[in-house]
């Protein structure tokens, strides 16, 4: 079977969690790539689901990038057949910082600023994951699971509880210096 859609990244930071214990599904997803390469071009990009009230619809959900044309690639190309297929794209400022003690991101989406920090990174591991209903593409990457994660939204720290596994099948919080999605 030929792969018809793909993307690769450098400097990926993934965070998938809940703002309260016991939620049936994560209400925080923040995936950020320092540089993402697609057939539509290359730019920093990411995906967000921010649902501060778990009983209400998400306040923000979709893809983001400083280059909208690159952000528009993800829904119909990689997430076809999922609720994210028709997700919108928001213009964003994206920063990823890698340090000795972990990694961090700063994403500005309109009036909102999201700052994440991952620490206690484990060893880099090579992964390969088969497509799932939520992530209908092959995943290959190097990733290091984080022991701790924090999130600030608009300058306020948000309580964050990490499930054992994130929506993509890997760690709920991880650093990925390089990877590839293909379908």
C-alpha cells in the first residue's frame, strides 16, 4: 500500500491530560512541533484541544501554525475519517525550548497563551505505532517520556493529571526530537 499523506517533525512536545482526576477523556491536548515538514510546506505547527469545563464543548480545538496553508494540511490529509478532519486552523506564535532539565513550549493563539514544561525525561526510545481510530496513520519517532508536566494558560497554572497513555498510544507527556506520520 502506497503512503499518500505524510509529515515529519523536529522538536515535538506532546501533552495529553486532564484538569481533574477521574475524567473519562482528556480535556487538554497540546501537541507542538518546533518545525514540521509537509507537502504543503514547512513551519512550526501543532494541535490543541482546550476544554477547561469538561461538561462544555472545547474552548479551542484544531490545528495551529504561523503559516495557515501548512496547518490546513493536517485535517484532510492525516486525520481524514476522524473528528479532526474538518478542524479549523488558527494562526499562532510557537516556541519550543530544549534544555538540560527538560523541554518547554510557548504557544500564543489569539488572546490565549499556553506554556507547557516537561521534565524528568526518560531515555530516547525508537517507536513505531500502527494506525488507530484516533490516529489513522503510522507513527515512527524517537521519544522520551516525561515524569512530570506542567501547563499554564494565560499565566495561571492549570492542575494536570496524566493518564498512563496518551491519545496517540504513547506516553501522555513526551519529547520527540524527530518523527514521521504516514498513511
